[in-house]
């Protein structure tokens, strides 16, 4: 299955005049691109609690689930970043005073591993 990518912009934007569609930046690791999928704060009753990924090699989209131990009732805000150019790094609040950091190795052969809980950091209630 292939795909086509379109840029949505006005004639002025295409001519270098600015404007156009807002940029949505994906994270890129080892031939995969990752995007967030929805939030509970949107008008969707139950969005998928996952990431959308695209394999650049075979041009296929897929779903990367978030850590199983994450409690969606606490908060649905999280940070997503790249660690050492080879792992996704996922940071979320897991209680009122705890941040937890998970990593997911991303290898060129695919996404066959599980999230690993790396750190649990106690923070002040003032933070």
C-alpha cells in the first residue's frame, strides 16, 4: 500500500509568500516517523492511546501502543522525544508527585520490542 503526500497552501504561500498549513513535526528514528494520535481533551470519546508510525522503507502506517502501566485517569499529557538517535523516550506524570520515563528501542528491522520503564522521579508538589 502506497501513499501520497500533499502540501496544503495558498497560491501566495506556494510562491514563497508564507502562510499555508501549520507544520506538524514528526519524530524520526531509524527509518520510522512517529506522531501523536489525539487526546482525551478533544471531542472524541475514546481516542486511541497510541502513536501513529510510518515506516519509510515499506511506506506502511501502523500503531505503536503507549506503556501498559500508564494510568489515563491521572492525565493524558506526555512528552515524547528521541534518545540517543535510537529510542523513543516517553515521559508522563504517573501520580501527583511522580514523573515516569519509559524508552522504546526502534531498530531498522521494526518495532518488535516493549516499552521499558527507565526512571521514576519524585517531584515536589510545588513543581
